């Protein structure tokens, strides 16, 4: 098989260049000029390995996000994409309303400062709303929501409709979840009166995942644990 140009160039001996390698300085004004472009962009990574078409994905997200048809999508790495919006309002709306999915695969979106190598960008956490079932009515308060939510990841918000107490069927928290670790099914809650209660975690808007190990980056047909059973 013919070698690529980059491979051939790597084999060329250029000798000892010593101190002849140039260094280019980028001043703050130039950095700020570049950041004007970055303020309209988000980086996204498709977690589950499924066949995809960039154009089909672009139109699917235009419809789901209700943004301009001029949305630009460019693949910059292994299932890593740069999304360029037409306004900062569109960008903020999409970022705050995560999670998003394409063909039942999770798209993890992240902000970036415009100075990092996008090809190496690694999005590992995504916000999910999680219902906390089993919490006694008297303990459906923000503090308990934060304590339980921290078992899943970093808590962003406890849904309390502006009040300290939650008079609904369950507590609900928004949490940054690590997408490459198994999702937790629940935890034990020990109360000062001696009661020990199991709290069930129910994720809202969940994508395809492995029902054997609970990970989001593959399904059971590709799961090492499932194959070993």
C-alpha cells in the first residue's frame, strides 16, 4: 500500500536543526479576535458507535434545536464535531438544554476556550435530570436533593420550583454524569431515627446504553461482561 505524504515526510532526515526552529508569538489582541468565532461554537462527541451521516445529523439537530438552517457542522476528530451557530442565543439555548441524542446515541456537548486542540477534545460528562424515588415526604428538600445527587456526580440544580420543599411525587436533580462510568441504580439513605431506605435513581431522557453493565458508550452486544457470561 502506498505510503501517505506525512509518513514519507517523517522519514526524511533534516539533520540537526538546533536553534534554527522559529517561534511565533500570538498577542492578546489576536487571541481575542479569534475568540469572536469561538463564542458561536460548541464541541460535541457522539458516544455510541453507530453509523451516521453528518448532513443527516445536521438537519436532525436543526429541527430538534429549532435553530437556523445555516448551522455549520464539521467533524474534527473521531466522532468529535464542531458546531457553529448563528447567534450566541442559539448556542446558549442548546448548551443549557442538554442532553441531546442522534439516532438514540448520546451527544456530549462542551464549551471550549478556542485555544485547545479540538482533535484531542474529550467530553466525559453530560447533564442529566434524575428522579429520586423513595425519599420520605418530610425529607423532600433541597439539602437532601444535593446530598443524594452528589452520589451521581456534581449537582447543578435541585428542582424545587423556587421553594425549599418539594411537594411532588419525588425529588429531581440535575447532575453532571460521567458518561464512561456505569450509571448508578440507587443508594441507601440512613436517617437519624434509625430508618434505612433505598432510593432509586430514574434517569430522564436516557439514550441507548448497555443493560448489562450500565455504561453509555456501548450496548450489551459489545459489552465485555456480557460476552464473558
